C-alpha cells in the first residue's frame, strides 16, 4: 500500500475504492475472487505483535488488482500487547462469517456508507454479481484494515483493561468520590454554619452583657462618696429627656438617656420645675422622687451633709451626733460642728430666751433653770435627720430641731390643753414611754399604766429617771446596773420618791410616744417589767404578780 494510505483515513480510502470501481465498471468481466480461507490469521508472540497481512489468492484477472495492505508493527514500548478478539471464528468459514465477530457492527455501517456513496456518484450498476462480490470483498478488507488500525491506536492509549478499572468499578469509584465530595462539602458547610452561629451567639451575648452593664452602671450614683449638693434649676415644661441632659451636664448623674428610660420604666411622672439641691451620691430613684415633690422658687443653699438624731436620744447623745456627717459614705465623716459648741449653745440663756420668744406654745411650760432641771431644752429637740449647708451654724442646727418639734406638736396643742396637761408634762411622760416600750401597743399600755398609778396617788417608779439623774441613761450599762439602781437617790428625777411627771423630759421622745401619752390604753395595770434579754413588756395588776415577773424576767436572767 502506498504512502497515501498509511494514515488509514476513511475519506481517502473511500475515494480510492470509488476510482477503482469506476475503472472496473466498464470492463464488466467475470473475475474469480480469492477464497477467504487464503487469508492467514495473525499470530502473536510474547515479545511483540507480528505484522498482519492479508494476501489475496492470485487470479488471472489482469485489469483489476486487489491492493495488499501492510499493517504496521506494534510499538515495542507498549505496555499491553494486542489482545485478539476472543469472538473470532475458526478458519474454514466464509469470509463474511469470519469477519463478523471481529469487525462486527462497524463494518456493516461502513458497507452501507460506501453503497450510499456509490449511489450518490450515479455509477450505473452495470457490473455483474461477481464484480459486486469482489467490491464487497475489497470493502470488507479495507474495513478489516480500518478495524486493525483502530485496535492498534487503542493499544497506544492506556489500556482500560490493564490500567483502568472496569466501567462498573470506575463508575462506583466515581460515585464514591462524589459521595465523599458531598460529605466533605456537607461537613465544611456544617462547620461554617457552626462558626457563624457561635459568632452570632458571641455578638448577641456581648451586646446584651454590654447593654446590661451600661444600664446597671447608669442607674448607680455617679459618685457614692460625694455628698456635696448643687443647686439645679429645672425649667417649667422640661421633659424627662431634657431633665436627664441637665443632670448629666451638671455632673449629678452618669447618663441622661438612662435616666429618661429609667423614669419611664418606673412610672415616674409629673416632674415639677424649680430649684433642687442634688448631689452625685443620690440614686436615680431619689432624684426622681425629689423632682416629683417639687423644688423652690429661689435657689437654696445646697447641703454639705446630714445629721441624724435617733428617737430617745438625750442632749449629750445629740451633741455627739451633730459631729457626724451621716449623709456621707465615708467612714467617720465629720461635720464642721463640735460637741462642746453644741452643749454650750443649748445651755446659753440668751439663746434659750430667743427660742422661747420664737416658739411660745412649745415653750409655754418650759421649766426654769432653778427648778432642779438638768437641761432646760432636754426633750425639746425633735429626733429626725437634718441637712446642713455651708452657712449652717450650731445655733441654726439646734433651732432646726426645735422648729421640727414645734411643727410636730402644733396639731396637738389644743388636745394637750383639753386634757389639762402641759407640753412639758406630755414630753416628760412620753420620754419615759419611749424607753420602756418597743411598739405602739406597748407604748399605749405603758402610758395607761402610768396614768393609773398617778390617779391612785402612786409614784411612777421608773428606773430611767434615776439613770438619767446619774448620767447613765443612754450609756452602755450592764443588766446588773440597770436592776440595782439607787431608788433612794436625792434628785428631782427620782420617781420612786417624787410623785408626778418629774421636772422634765429625760430624752427626746418620738411622735409615736407623744401620741400614746395623749391617747393611752384603758387598762387595770399598775405594774410592768421588761424582759432584760428580749425587751418584751409584762404587765401586772398586783404587786405579787409584779414581784413574780421581776424574779422571772429580771433576777433569774441576771443570775444566770
């Protein structure tokens, strides 16, 4: 076969067949064709594949020569030798039957293509059946050669049978790989989603924590240690937002926005205009409450601190209390006032005269200095909490306490007169009730018992007055000292030997004790004693009952 056919191109091969068919069509001679058995079947060696040649049987037909096809030898470097078709039939069968298993379906397709080409060329079918058989043989030989070439080309490619898995295996592996890829994608997507969820949780949690701390911090006082008040003006018609901005700008609160939402949440409303003395140590609730109460039309000097006077304090105890700034969170915070100045002022005749003139009803029955009274103003300073300012003095502080007592008693002055009592008598009896009882019911029963004794001509018999005369009332004393008082003490305050209310109050009674004296309980008791350990008061109608109670609730507990 010439060089033009070495590439085994299907197109060139068809053209050559057509040319030969055209040349031989005119001759129309009968030709004897070679027997298909003359074709030798290719054999295969172990080392390399031998050339395969199909040699036709010689015939006497000169005008037509069947081309001889030389097949190139197999490449020595091929990894897999040519695998012969297992379906190839044994020798002795017809050519078409032998080639049917090898060429298979492709030869038949090529045959149809060639026939179609001939018809398209308009070649008249003037050759005999023999010539047609020769042409079919040629086509089959060429198709066989094409098949050989395609098989050879397949051998140059990586063998699917040797190097690659079967189609089924390859497909299963591909499916496995796809499943693995899908699983990997799912795992990756799951991890990404998990990371996003964690980030969202952290962001939301961080935001919530920040918001919580922000609000919590805003609610707390700006400076819990700074009790220095400022005069703050709240204009008329100010909203909670505007008030919050004013307070934040004046360094009273931490955050105006928190104040706005806090007051709305707590339902604080109807804030009033005016001047307010507010300090950085005030809580938002305290400030809001003051704003609801209302301010002053003109600025009032801001307070520097507070003085606390507890109920039942004596003057000497109050003198110590005025030195302590109870409005500060600092330990042992002091006021600008001294104990000595206080005691000097409350005993100053000029100051006392000034107060008597200023509050005539309160001091209408004030005992004189030569009546045996210890301190004239004892019991007239009302127990409460008082503010002091930069302009405050000891005199102004004491006057504020006296003014508070007058304000508390003003509603009861008429009642006191109707009962044929004096303010000094009411305060003197209320001072004893304050120390003898712990609740309102006991106070009314103690006051009723005192009235029963006085109405029966008996003394009040109170240990408190003797302790006061000895300077021990209000001081820390033992149970033994309280029980073993000197009932024979020569003093106007000895209510074991002296009848009546006594010369004057022994402490500053509360309003509750004053009310108990003005409205005592109606009972038949003449005696009472308090348990020295619990403070509970036990009442008795007879002296025998009283002695039993004293032994049980006082003597036995002292001895134990």
